């Protein structure tokens, strides 16, 4: 680590923070410190950082908007990378939209609607970054990233910058090749369709109203905690198992949406993990179904 830090100081890498608490970087408002948090602002800086990490055989964790991530109470050893300024943009070109990895996925859906472009309406309630959405093949309302994805530029763990089309991504339910072959999305291009601005706005408004009525948006959470099992819904299974409102420390199965675990005050990562295990064991005992977490759990245990 010392040699890496020395060489990092001699490299134009962006903003560098040491022993940086990560709770404020996640939507759950939970998480211990990262040994090193690096915020590269250009693709060149990102490549330098990844290459230097590879040279020293060091691990790294990619952090977007922290909307689908549980950081452990002890924090993350090694390096955390969060794409910075250059990656926070969106450009429209006919029915194509090009967006940087750090750009808000919700904001992108709103802008697309104003451009009269349809296809991103499902993203109106997904509070992550474009990079995170591509990584997870994020989806809602019967659609997902794979339906509109055209290509992405990605820095692999080797430091190589590659251009991936849909055929390279191995899209499936909440899954892409990036979960097997680590890399950091730099930018993505989505193929949309011409639509009616009023109809798109109405769809976005309907989704927003439904979220407001059914989801605990006023409390810190990470959205849906569990993947839906084939042919069923995790929320239904959890609710019918009588777990709504069940608490461990400051973590609670939401009384509004059973597939949300909310931070009701000073919840720790261990509170959340214990509650996740409780939900899994209860549902499996009652229904014989193993619920798989959708959120990423990272850091030292």
C-alpha cells in the first residue's frame, strides 16, 4: 500500500481521500471508511488509477451513487473509485442518448421524455447512476437496460479501454458480464424511440405517483433488497410471511413495501445483514424459496 500511495501521489489521478467514511456516499446512509477513495475526473485518470492498482496487485471497489450497495461497518480495505466530473453528462443525437457513467439515471429518463424520446420511462424511479444501471442491468415496470442498450465504453481491470455492444454484455435478469469480469463503465449509449411528449410525461408521472404511494421514499434505503424469484414477487412472499415492520436494531422491513429495508435511525450494516438473513430463513422455511439479494454487500466483515 505504501508504495502504491507514493506512486499515486506522483500520478495525475483526480481527487484522493484517505480513511474516508462512506455512509454519506450511500442511499442507506450506512458504511465505514474506505482506506483510499479516488475520484478520477477523466477517462485518462481512471485508466492510470486502474493500471497502477494492477501493477501493485491491489483490489478496488467501484462506487457510483451508492443506491444499490451495503458498505460494511468496518469499511472497505484497499481503494474505492468513484467516477467524477467528466462522467456526469448526457447528450442526445436523434434517437440515441450518450451518457456518462456518473449521470443520474432518473434525470436521464426525464430529459429523454422532454426530448420526445421513449424507452427510458422505466428508469424514472431508479436512483442510481448510468454506470450502476448498466452494471446491474437495472429495471422496473417490465423493462430494463438491456431493452435500450446499444453500447458502452468500459475500463477493464487490466486498464484496457474497451467498447462493448449488447452481445458482449451477457444481459440477464439483474446481471451483466461486469459482475463476472470486473470493469468500470465510462459511458453508455442507449437507443430510444420517437414518442409523444405528453404520453411519456404521463407515464413518468404515473410511475412517480405509484412510487410515492407504495415505497418508503422518506427513509434511507437501497430500493428492492431481494431479486424477484421466477413467477413471483419477493415483496409478496415477505409480506405474507408476516415480516412487515420486523426490526433488527435500526433496520426495519418497511411497513409500506416489504422488499425494502429502511434505516429508521442509526442502523448498522450488521443490523441490515441480520435482517436480510432473517427474511431469507423465514421465507425459505415457509415457502421453500431462497430469496437472493439484489443489493451488493461490500467491505470488511
